């Protein structure tokens, strides 16, 4: 078998050639005794293997005769053809012999196999002693000239255009700013690996394609690595076979999120019209700005009960419904000038000055602010703006910093505090101090408002309880108990039971007052001092939060007189005089004096009557 090299003619050269053309080496003297059949083998230029595809078309130009070789069409024997097609094995075997001639014939490829480039370089070959090989065909020796015509596998490149999410501005107003993020091109350095998505095979559909450098194009094999340029474009430097691929991002600018598990599909297709590979294009693939996660844990004090001195016992719990402002400690910058090479003269400067209130956040029922949002790089801080009823406002700054250091989707950052010199210090407890509930009372006679009560069958002690630092969203229960000051024990009514009153209420304001009225039979309370004790509880929680239990508190004390009231002649009650020993002596003295005066006046009157009588007499 003789293998001819392709003549170094371009298609334009060939088209410009006059027909017939007398080649310099063409032998014009025909030897009718030397003839041979032509076997054309269609081969892969890289592997050297035959391309087992039927239907690839060729024409053969007889340079000496100045016309195309014409033979009976194998597909229709009733007509002649000048176009010959490969069979399923990738061969053409002409049934009619070609006549002798050195460099006499030129083969032109009319169509190419699928996924192969058409070979525009015509092949010139000879039929002579040097090219003819006698083969046994059907038991006969047949002179055959074998020619190989090579095609290159169709290839092309893969290109991806990368967009990055950048800060383009803000909208809203102070305390309600929203950052505007948008995707732009022009960030250099994103890197992608290119992998085969499905096995890429040779023309037989079975054998894995192996590139000249030894790379096997089997599924999930990495075959290239590309990086974005200043325009955000990444393109393979070497061409790849027709087939399906995918890209995986391996590197992105810090602060931009990417997922290395995401496959970006792309295909290099075959253009059957032009017999070339069509580039695999990913017109746009976005990187998104990573999300910042910050957690602020808030605690608040609460009263868990009262100690033996009636003072509140303070505990801690999650501080719900606390409002904080988020501020930027550094100026916030938009995307820099020159970042977008398509608009090189455009860029943003400072879009938010330092210490601007960006937005308000409120702690949830667990006492947490859980911030999850995109933020530009820089330092920020939280500051409390509303601690809620009865809590001291915390004006401490709690800082965190957003730094572009990785490509995670969510970046958790820690809070920290600063000392007076601006140095970082360990984050302390973020706690609201409670102003605990307080109560104070004044006990009086409900009838006239003084502190002296008579020994009547029914009297009312009024206790006005002033309170501070109560929560307006909670119900309270106030219990008042009358105490015998002399014994320090609860006062008993005539039936032997404690005298107490309970009232539930929900305060309208954190500071106010509420009254308790104790109505009782006081006939047995002569000369007793009675003190009112009060206990305040949260109703739902059933816990004591405040008490007023001072047995010596004059404000809480009333006095019951030692005698019942004197009868009244004018409709107004008379109070009895004090019944001490000295008072009794005084009364006896005055009564004796009155009796003596009455006797003296009687005698004087009697003498006067006598004189008159005598006179009359």
C-alpha cells in the first residue's frame, strides 16, 4: 500500500486552477496495460484510525483528461456519478479501474464526517508501478492503489463571562437605608476548571477520545483551567473536542460567594454546514456578595422573688423587644472607579458617612438580634435605642467588622467592645439593668381621712398603695393584711379570721396608685394600733415582686380609740373623752363644784323670796 501526502494547495488555489491542468510531473503517455482500482480510506488525522462512517463524499479529478472520474453509481446502477461515498467502514472502493498516470488524479473532499473538519487540501496520487499493490479479491489478484485521506476532529473553545455583585448605591432614609447591589463585569482572577460531562468518543462511538498530549476525554475528567481577565472573560487557550462539558468555579475574588459543587454546563457543538466546532459559550455567570451573620445576645434583669428582708432577688432572662440601631463606624464606599472596564471612568465614592444610622433591629423572644444580610466591608456597631419599660438604657457600642477574606456564602463575625483607647476588649454581658418594682402606702380612716378610728360595728380602713416600675403589659395581684402592732401578728376579726383584701389590676402606666379598703367590726379593737402590710405579685408568673411590711411605719398605721363615740344631739357624732385616771378625778371635781354652785344659788333665791314676802307683808 502506498500512502500519498496531501498536496499543499489551498481551496482557493484549487478553485483557480484551469481544467484540465497539466502538472509538471504528469505522464501524458498513457500505458493502457497498467490500470488499478482505487481504495480510498477515510482516517482520523490524530489517531490514524479509519473513520467508520458512511456517506462521506469525494470527487476525483483526472488532471490529464481535465474532467472528473465518472463511474456507475453504486446506489443507482442505472446512472453514472462523479461523487463517491464511503461505506460504513469508512472506505471507497471504485469498481472501475483507473488508467495509468503519475500524479494524474486529484481527490477533493465534498463532505466531512460528523464531528470532523472538512479537509480542503486536495490529495494528488498516481497510478503506477510504485503505488499498485496486487490484492487477492474473490480469489483473483487485483491491482489496487490505496489512498488515505485524513480529517481532523472538529474542535473549538469554551468561553465564560463572569459578573460580580457590587454595591451600586443606597436608597431610603436615615434609619431605613437599603443597600443596592448589582452585578457588573470586570473583576480579574476568578478561576474555573473544565470537565468532560459525557464520555467523548472516537467515530466508533465506543473508544474514549485521547488527545495528542495523552488527555483522556472520559466523563468527569478535568481537561482545562481558565481564569477571568480584566473584562471578566475566561476562555480556554487550547481547543477542545465537540462534546458536553461543565465548569466548576475554584476561585473568586474575596467577598464573593461561589459553590464548588455547582456545575456550569456548556457544549461545543458541530456545525454541519461549515464542518467546524462551534464555541461553547456561557454568556453570564454571576458571583454573589456573601452574607454577613451577626448575633447579638441580649439579657435583662428580672425579679425572681423577695428575700427575708423583703428586698427583690434579681435574676436574668433573655431580653426580648429591645431595639438597637446599626451604625457604620467606617465610611461606606461604592464600587471603585475603574472596577468596571466597560465603564472605566465611572465609579462611586463615599455613599454613607461614618456613624450613620443604617437600620433598627429588635431582639426576638429569645433575646437575639440575628443579622443576616449583605454588607460592604468595614466596621459597624450596634447601640441600644429602646430598652423597654423599667430598664436602664445601655449606651455601649458593640462592634463587628466585615472583612473580605474568603468565599463562603455566609460569614459569621463576632461582636467586640472597645476600651477608652479604642482597643478591642472581650465582649462582656449585654445586659439591661432593671428598675425593680416599688410600693409605698398610707393607711387612713376611710370616713374622714385621719388616722383615728372609732370602735364601731362597721369601720373602713383605706390603704392607698403607690407603685413604681410596673410593666403595663402584665397583671398584678395586690394583697393587703391588717397587722396587730402590739403582737406583730395578723389582726383577727370578731370571727377569728385574718383581715385581708386582695385586688388584681393591670397598670396603665408604670407609676401610679391603687386603693384597698378593709371593712370590719371594730368594737373589739379598743386602743389598738393596726398596721397594713402589702404584698405585690405578678399574677401569671405567681411570683412576689414587691412588699411593704414595716411594723413601725407610721404611714401604714391607724389607731382605734378606747371608747365608743358619745351620743349626738345635733346629728354629729361625739367622741368620748379619754378615760385615763387623771381624767376621772377631774370630772369628779367639776361635778362637785357644779353641785355646790347649784346649792348656793338655791339658797340665795330663797332668801330673796323671803325678803319680798316681808316687804309685801
